[in-house]
């Protein structure tokens, strides 16, 4: 059995501080590392946005087939996907925007959805569904407008690392827990539990959201540890400067289902950190295996 201290040391060796939680979705037991720490969630905000949008479509407040005019993102730097990279306007149905936002992490699609359901309204829908622990304050376009984004490579990460205080305060608004969209590993696990194992949300809504998360194209972080012929992995990632996150559910052929959430900050001033990605996956898998083996 590996102690929680040893898991923290493995993260530290990779330059990470992390908040992790693994929960058995059938009996509620869990293993956690600092799971109640509130952190900026970057693109993980697309998970509650998808849930709120799908629920509003179900209630007839939105038409999933209605076309929406979406401005092109015209982003040319590596990373962004979908309409965010388009050079010309596009007309996309609401339901397809949910797919682009959730499965491709297309931030232009996300902001088109936020135009329909602004962050405060998303938070209100979550409360109505009995899901708490999320603070939603802003759209995605502000993430691309941070002063740090105007800098090159490692300088962006130096700024992010050097200006973030121990309590999560930062002059960069999107890294500051008092100004960013935030949640904890525990609140994200609670949302996943509601989607996979709860009965408070319409079954059609949860089924569609599970499909969208299973179709996630970003599979370099936790997926290598959880995808096999005997298991499926459905998730959403979030990345901003020195933040690397993922929240998902692994479903085993024997019927076992586990929510797995990993939220991390890096102290290494580099955008490409394969060692950090590997460490996140191994710590998450180790906690999962220990819980599953009990």
C-alpha cells in the first residue's frame, strides 16, 4: 500500500502540486489527496456548461437544432481546436456546439453557448439539479486575453508560477481563485457522480453527456492509465498555463465505476511536460487501484 505522503512525493518529483479524488460510484467510498482545495478549472468549466445547456434543451428553453452564428477565433498558435481556429464565420446548431465544446474543447463553441446560458445562469441550473461547489464567473475568451498569453513560451509559465501565492491568489485573473471559474476535486467528482449514478437529472441528459465525455479527443493525460479492452474512459481535460487538470469516469467490464479527478499546478516553466502528464496518470491510477482492491 502506498501512503498519501508517497503519492504527494511522486507529484513533487514531477514538479506538481495536486488535488486528487477517486470515488467508487456504487458505494461512495473514496481516496483523496487535498480534494477540497479550490482551484481555477480552465476548460473543465465546459463540463457544467454542457450539463446546463442539455438540461435547458430538455426543458424546451433552447432548441438543440437552432443554428447559431459563431465568429471565427482565428487563433493560429498550437493547442486550440475547432471554430477557435476558423478564419470565417460558421453557422452551427446548438446541439453541435455542445459536442464541439465538450468533446473537442472548442472554446469558440463554448463562448457561443455562454451567450445562450451565461455563467451565472449555468450556476443556477447546477443548483436546481442539486450540484454545488462550482463558482462560475467568466467566459473562455478571457483566457486567451491574459497578459501572460502575450509572452513567449517559458516566459508565460515563469509569470504564472512566480506570481501565484500559496493561497491561490494571482495578478493573472484566470489563475486567481478569487476571480476565476473555480471548483474542487470533490465538487467535480460530485458532478460526475450525478451524471453516472444519480437520479436527479433527466436520463436523456445524462446519457448524452456521458457520450460526449466518452468522445473526448484529448487523451494524453489520464487516458493511457485507464483505457483498455476491459475498461472505458470518459473525461474532460482543462489546461491553462501551469494548470493541468482532468476529470472523468472509468467503467470496468466487471461493472465497477469510478470517478477520477486530478487537478494540478506545475512549478516547471514549460508548456510541454510529458513527465508531469505521466505522473498525473500514475498517481490517479494508483489511488484507483488501491480503492478498487479494498
